[in-house]
C-alpha cells in the first residue's frame, strides 16, 4: 500500500517495535540492543555525530563482542529538551538517508545510541553517567566555538559568563568543561581510571586543544586535579569528515513517504565518510579500524589537509556564494567561475602549505572534494556553512593567510573572502538585496566593526580577537583595501571581482 497518497493513514513512530515493518531494503539494527552498554558518553548530539561517529559504532555493534561500546547521548542545552522527548519515543533510533552523487540512496536505521540524558533537568544523572565504570570514552561535538578559546591567541576565555558560573559552582555545571571536571574529580577521588576525552570537532589538533582548554579551566582552582588529568587522561587528535546538511521538514516527509514511518529525527548525509584517529586512549577503545576508521600515530597532516581544503573551501563558497545570492553549496560550485576560483584557492593558497602524505594524492583529494560539493542530492545550505563563521574562519582560512604572509606568498583569493565577510556582516543582504540569515555568537561585534568600513576601510580588521595582527600587515592591508573598495562600489558584482583576482 502506498501510504504517501493517503494523508489519513496514521504512520507508526520509528521505534524498536516498528523496525520490523520497515521495507526490506532498509539496513536496520539486527543486533540485540537490550544487551548493549554505553562505553561512550557523547556530549553534543547534532547531525554530524549522528551521521559519523554513531554510524561507525552502529557498524561495529554488528560484530559480536562489541556490546560494551554503545553510546549514551548528552544534551547540555535547553534546546535539547524536545529532542530528548523524541528520542525516548523512538527508543533512541533514527534513520540515516545516504545520498550518493549518482542518485543512489541507501537507507539505514542507527541503533548505536541507547540512552540520552538531558543535562539541564538532571545534572547529577549526567555526572553519575560520566563516573560510571562502563564509561570509557567521553566524546564531544560541541562545535568550534564550544572550546572556549580566543581565536587569535588560542588561550582559554575566562570571561565567558557560563565559564564564570562553572568556576563558582563546580557541582552545578553548565558547560562541557564543568561536567568533565566534576566527573574527573570524582574519578580521581574514587581511585578510578579516567575516561578518554575524544574531540570530534573540526579543529586542528582537536585533542591537544581540548586538553589545553580543560587544563586551563581546572588549574585555575585545582592544580592537583590538573596534574592528574595531565598525567592520566588521553585526548586523541582526530580528523573527522562527512558532509551532513541540516535536517529539514522535507527530510521528515521523505522518510514518511519512502519508509512509511514517522521519524522526527532523521539525518541525510553524503556517502563519503572519513575518520582518522590518533591511537591514544586512556582505558581501551572500540575496534573502529574494522569498520572503516583509520588509527595513526600522528593525525596532524590529515587534519590540516581536511580543515584547510574542505572546511575552508566550504567557507569560500559559503561567503562568496551568499553575497552572490546562491543558496546551497552544490549550486555555487556548479557555477564555472566559482569552481575555478575555489580550485585556484586550493591549489595556490593552500596546497603549498600542506605536507604531502604517503598514500594520499592531493590532486585527487581536491578533485573528490569538488565532486562531493557538487553532489546535487545534498542540498547543503550556505546558511549552515556561514553559521558561526567567527569560530570557523580563524582555523579554516585566517591560519592559511598568516602562513602565506610569513612565507611571502600571495593571499589575494582568501583576502577577498575576508573582505566579503565584512560586507556580509555589515549589510546582511546579498547583492540582490535579499536578507541573509546571520547566526554567529559574535554577530553584534562583527556588525559593529564592519559597519565602520565606510569611514575606515580596514575597520573590520580591528577585531583583533579574530584577525590577530593582520591589520599591521602592509601588503595584506593593501590588497584587502582594494577588495573592500570593489565590493562597496555602487552596483558592484561579486563575480567580476572574483574574475579580476583569477
Ligand atoms: C562545514 C563542515 O561547518 C562547516 O563550515 O565545513 O560542517 C563540514 O561540512 C564537515 O566538516 C564535513 O566533514
């Protein structure tokens, strides 16, 4: 029966019981979920975690002997309340729709999450989970901004009000740092082993960064605990990759029409996936190498390659494309001028900074990136890409600009992206006058600085927390000023400005 034709048909909710009603081509968990225990507690259960780590663990759980590596999700934000309600209804199950560039679609249901704790409602429950002897790994996707560092100096930001709260109220945490500290303190007092802290965010040296930030926080009030963490906790660095657009109402409808089930928490993602992890764990690890992840002794070159090419490439298309009036990544990259600009940026301003990796052909890596970006079945919105640019751009693009300046190399393609970010933050409309959706913790500051551009073309660069000393780099400033003049000229057209820089 085709339920999609009949709006009166009440669809079953996706849950353990309704799994058997799904079409035969859906890969559903056949392992016994009642036998699983949560070896991993994951903080920040967004779309990326559900398409990436939770997918690898789902594959692993198909293998006998891996029952102790299921996931307990943790939501720290008030916004996670409704999510918890959905998850409880769905027995923590959700569908993953994998869309290949050639139109092939794979349907899966992920069973790797077996519990979800909504922290604002019961903080003690979260701390108890973190100190439970089953918990071997605490993994994080708290976004680039969640690590609480000053983007220019890389130092911990003690002025964040939530951090000030957590410092003053160690038993009533709000932030991931507060929770990790409360739990590690108790583990130390009980003579337990610590868990591994595994960052899955797009930050180069994400493990080292997590260690540095956590130690800054802890050492402020408990140097003994800081020493114990430094001596005992592993923070493996990792490169994570899978393009995962924001879930839309259309995705929910698609699952209802195709799988005849009501899934209020579905995920759509591309087919490509990669996870390269430093093999450094405090208390054991899942055999992720048996399900496609790669353990290496040093992940640095992989991280740099991915962040400076893929993530930066996204930001190039995101900002330039938004100002032009494009809505998605595939729309932007299928425009030949944008594709040429992106490729030249990657070839001239990033590739010379990347260490050649044995077994990885950078030319092929870049070709694959362009193919992935062009996947017409992944409608990855530029609004998602430009979200929290202030936390992303220092790592994705400004880092390469600084390295190029130090090497005396040209940065003109990246410079235009920064100048475009200024226009974007200032006017908040595209070049057709349509409003742009701005979502950034620093939105007000970005606007205030960018808005002084008419009086001082370099005003935006005075945001030294983001740009460091770029405003003192003469040749960069000259080029930036030219880009600003072109962008702010009446009737300016981003495409001609891009063309002029090729
Ligand atoms: C994107 C990433 O947030 C961004 O700007 O570049 O979310 C990207 O899609 C993922 O890192 C892909 O692995």
